[in-house]
C-alpha cells in the first residue's frame, strides 16, 4: 500500500498551533514559578501580569532604539524593574487550592490594577506624563482600550506609540482569556452558564477551555494581520498600518495622528477602518464558527448580529435624514464611520464627525451605551443584555394585562433564566448609580453639563470621544486631578464591570469591618457588666 504524502498544515492551522503553544508556555511558566508558601490568588495574578507585561517594555524599547528615539532606555529599565517585581511576587506565592467567588472577583480587579500600575510607571519613567494623575488616566486609557489622551500622538516617540497600541491590543486579548476562564464562574451581568449566551457559545468551541482560548486568540491574531495588510494596501505607511490594525481590532482607537483616521484624508482607509470596527464589535465565537465552516449564513441566523447591524443601519439613515442635505458618497461614509466607531466603542474620528447633527449625536451616545456584541472585544453594556431587557419589559407589560400569564424570556433558541435576568438589571442599575456622581464631578472640575455627561458615558463605555465645548478629544485636558482620577475609575469599571470592582472594594474593607464589629461587641459587653 502506497503511503499517503504528508499533508502540509494550512496557515490558519499553523496560527492556531502557534497560539496554543504560546498560551500553554506562558501558563506553564507561571505555574513553575508559583512554589511559595503564601496562598494568594491576587498575589499570583499581580505577579503573573507583571511578568507577562515586561516583554512588551523590551519590545517597545527595541523599536524605539532602532528608530533613534529618546525613550528606549527608560522603557528598558522600567521593564526590568517590572519583571523583577513580578518574579518576586510570583515566587513567594502560590495559587490556593480553593477559591471562593469573592476572592476570584478580587483577583480580577488586582490583575487590572497591576497592569495599570505597570503602564503608569512606564509613562512616568519616559516623561510622557509628568503628573501622577495624568499618568494614571493615560495608563487607564491604554489598558481599557479607550481613545482618550492628554498628549498629541505626533509628540510621542515610536516606542511609546507602539507601547500604547500593544497595550490596547493585549488588554483585549486578556478579555478573551477572562471570557473563557473567568466569566462562566463569576456570572457578571448575566454572562454565565445560567443565561450567558456569549460564554456558553465560547466554551462550546472545544471541550477544554485551553483549546477554546487558542482558537479565539488565533482568530484575533489572524484578523489583526489581515487588517494590517488592508491598511497598507489602502495607502497607509507600513508602521501606521501595524499600529492602526492593533488598535482597530482591539477597539482601542489610538492613532498615530492627533486627528485620528481623518488625518489621512483617504476614503479607502476610512472604509478599511469601518470594516475593522464592525469586526471588533462582532462576537469572536460567531466569527470562528462561520470561518471554520465557511458558512456566512451563521451571521444571518444570529439574532444578536441582526440587531447589531440593524442598529447601525437605522442610526446611519437617521443621521443622513437629519443632515438636511441629499446624501453623497462622502456624507454616507462619514455617517457610517461615526456610527461604527460609537457602537464598536473604538472611538476613531473621521473628517466628517463635525457635520453630525444634534439628533445624531444623541443616537451616537445611545450606541456608546449599547456597545458591541457579547463575546466581542468591544466595550459597552452589550447588545445581548439590552435585548434581554427589552424582552423583560415586554413580559412585564404582558403580565400587567394578563396577570395569570407566565413566560420565560427567549432570545432565539436560548432561554434566559431569572438569575441571569436579575444580574443584568443589577449591572445596569449599579452602572447608572456610579455614573451620576461622576458627571457632577466632571461638571465641577471644568466641563460643561453636556461635555460632563457625554464624556462620562464615553469613558464608562471605553469609547473616548464625546460632545460639548471640548469635543471631540479635549475633555481630559479640560479636567483637573480629580477629574482624571474619576475618568480612570470609570474606564476601569467599563472594562472589567462594576460588580467585581464593588466586591473587591468590599473585600478590602472586610478586615476593618470585622475590627469595628469586635470593638462594638466588646463595648456592649462592658456596658452589660
């Protein structure tokens, strides 16, 4: 019997294998280091984030050195310090055998704060930001994928530009890991096994979560490479193409130019950005299944994708109708660009954003709140959750007429349980309660009422641009230290969700609460005696 010739692996298969090896190697490296006696999930998470973040410092230092920039040495030194600190923290700790949900919440928040501190240190070391509050808000915009900044992109060195872009891209990659590894156990905002359509569809890709992460990451990496080539073919310089591909697919929105995509004055580049932003707001598991099966009808069969695209089309038509002029190809492109930038929470700007009518600004603000699809890298509250809320309102109205009616909430072939529904409503309520006082702080710290409200919504949804007197990107420069700290808090809450933040804050205050409780009991015993 003649043996079959060896079959060469295709490019997607090679990418999947390479991604799986990188993820497995990173995980096994951290596990080999965690041999300490102190059991702490938060400590291991902080150390792992610092250890895995340090190579980004080294890579950007090398880029800046080759470009002849001034920041290669500060980046190199700060990377060494972050790496040593991470190795020390990981070496003296180990992951606990039992991990309650509350400690898992704290570990998630600790990882975000570890990344925030490392990026803040880089901004201070390079002199990109002199004040600590400015460095904090710049770091928050980096790790949360928010297009908000206090500096001109043209004034940054190539090393810091690459650092910002890679930071946004890696933060979105980390959200993919959280989607598969963490969210099914936390049940944040209804994204759990009870009613979480997104996490359930992600976990069905492979029987093991490690394989699932590798598949989703391979899609993410592959799409980034494709859009880098698309930007290059559209006429963008090659380094700008790489930077914009990183910040487009991560929905980060950072650009090498202060005028964002509109500075290139190219319709072809804007169309590439529009397609990239739509992809960034689309569910990664949905894209993986559609590409693996070569079945584009999966997008049409997805009710969430239909609502996602439908919202884009409705807002585009409304903006064109309110403009008062007959639509042209340029005005249509600008309307589509602004709409996709808002709903994907990318925050890119085009040259036609200033022509959006006042009613269109209100619709763009609504799209910022909604955000992209579940299981995507986009921010916002997610399309799926708003669909669930719509079904809930419909059910309650039906029950007010037919009091004996009993019905479950269905989205396509999936049903949403009452526990997931309560979590979704609670998530929206808590976010609203956080938003109101921050709007007042912004208004007291230098912004007008419109600017304060829209920038608070934009920061919470990780978009970046807002409206008002300081629009589109001048809001951070109009704020003082208190406003910068408030914006940092909103960006972090928007990226990791309000529930883990509040639980972590409660966990930090728990020892103090126990001390106060014991002191009160002691005082009461003394009075009784």
